[in-house]
């Protein structure tokens, strides 16, 4: 080979090397673009099918109230003095509440005592008259015992007159005894009225009405010194307990003072007519109070109103709940809410309600099997729904996973094996 041909041959070799490198570079760019495929990978949120005790409840709202309250009405007139209690104060039976000033009551006692003594004297005189009349009649029948030398035989007219005198004397004695009994009752009443000037608490409880004020006059009343009222918004007992809530809710009770028996505090809630059919006396409940968010008290349905009330077309019924314990912070009239347990499904198969779908009147869920890239649709039969949980009667088994939501995201898979791993991670990562 000539010296001139060698350089040309070297240049051609270099050119082929450059061309090969260019082809390799283009292949490195183009081949991945041709082999790579863009796909949409679904990501699923899932929840496991589990078993639990499903508690079915009915909710209602209302107010706290007392079933028993005592109206303190002294039943006498006078002026209030030495008032020693305040509204909202807790009192004990026998505790002094206030005095009533009325000097006329002492005078009434003195008059009653004088009348009683006079009636006693009349009874004594009537007894003597009866004894004398009987002795006269006896002597007429037994003239030999009179002590005269010559006994005189009484005529029938004399005997008849003597018998009449005995009858008259006995009638006078009966009348005198009746007068004595009346005088005794009047004296007892006068003394009782005088004693009523010292007014004490008839029962333990909370002062929920206080109309008495120092210097204020009280009118007499035909009622007794302590009238008890017990009521139920559900109609379980006679009377009305509304007056027992007067201090908190503005009752118009005219009693001098009213004491609510806090041991009878209860929750009275309104239940929609649709839910009422599920409510029964004795069912358990949980009661919460707006004023005390941290307080939760267990209770029991004690009474259900036989009649409802209609407000804007919505019919509700009052249900009374007896509380298991009374917190000292509770007061009649406080707003409350209650969850009444109407049924308990033991060991129920449940899923989140989000997992249940309905199509053409049939319900179904999507079950995502382990290792599957897509869920399968399964028709189910549902039972009770409580909150965000639904009972499944047929269609799925415990431990399976149901889809509660899904999202779609675009991804690029460079190989079939790599795409598979990425897909499984997206599918089961939501659990």
C-alpha cells in the first residue's frame, strides 16, 4: 500500500466509529421512549370486614327536670322575718327557712284556751245534771231507800217526768262533749298556726323557688304547711313538676318557697314519632349535658308519654330517663341530649358505610383480594346501620378487604416486573 492511501483508510475508520457512536446514542434515547408505556394506576382505600357488638340507638334532646318538688306554704298570714336561705341553696329537712311575725296568733291561742276551759266546765256541769236526774229516777223506783218513815209510792206521771229529765240531761251532756271536742280542735289549730310562724324545710333538696322576702307580707292559704307535687312530662304520675323548675325556668309558682328533691332529677327528652316504636321502659341510655360537656351519665327509660306534641308538622313524644347518679353541678332546666340503646347485635359482621353502594335497588361492595390489581364487585344484604358502620348479613366474610374509596394517578412503567411492584404498592398502601 502506498503512503498516500494509508491516511485515507484511517479517516474512513474514524468516520465509521463516529457513526456507530451516534447510532448508539440515538438508540439510548429512542428505544426507552418506544418501549415505555404510560398507564393509569388506581389507588384504593380499603377496610377490613370485622365482627363487633353493634349497638342500635335512638337520640333525643330535652331538659333536666325533677320528679318531686315540695311547695312550702305556711298557710298563715304575717310578715316574713329572719329569712336564712337563698335561691339555689341546698337545705336539709328541719332546717330553719324563715319566721313569720303575727302577734294575733298568740291572742287566738288565748281565746281558744278560754273556750276550751269553758267547754270543760260545761261537760262537768252536764255530768252532774245527768247524775242528779238518774238519782231522782232511782229514788222514785225505790222509795224505801229515801230514808223517810213512811215511803211514798211514786205515780206513773212522776216516773215518766223523771225519765224525761234523765234524757234531757244526757242530751245536754252529749252536746257539751261535742262542744269540748270542737274547742279542743280549735285550740290545737290555734297552737299549730302559732307554731307555723317558724318555717322549716320539710325535705332535703334544692331551693328552686323563693318568693319570700324579709318584710314581705304573706297571705293565708287553705293549703297545708308543705304541699308535695310530683309530676312527669311523660305522664307517669299525677300533678306537674314544672313548679319545681321555677327558679331556673321562670315558673309562676306563688308558693313562698319551693324545694326540689334533687334525688329525683331526671332527663326528659323528645323522641320523633318514627323512632318512638323502638323505645321501651327499662332500656339503657347515655345522657350528656350542654353546660357540662365532660359529664356523661347513664340512665334508664322510666316513662313514655302516651300523647305527642306537633310542632311545624313534626310529632314528638316526651320520654323520661331516670339517672343512675346525680352530679351536684346539675340543675333543673339544663339542656341535655340522650342516646337510648334500643337493640344490641352481638358479634355482627360490619363494614364502613362508605363501602356499601346501591345499583338498581341492589346493594354491593367491592372486595379487593390480596395480590389482585383490581377489586371484584360482590352483592350483599345489609342489616342495621349505626353511625358510619353498616351490618352485612350476606355476601362477604370476616377478614376480607372492601374498597371505601379510590383515586387514579398516571405513572410510567419501564418493565413489566417493575410496573407490577409499583401497582401492588399503590393498591394495598391505603390499608
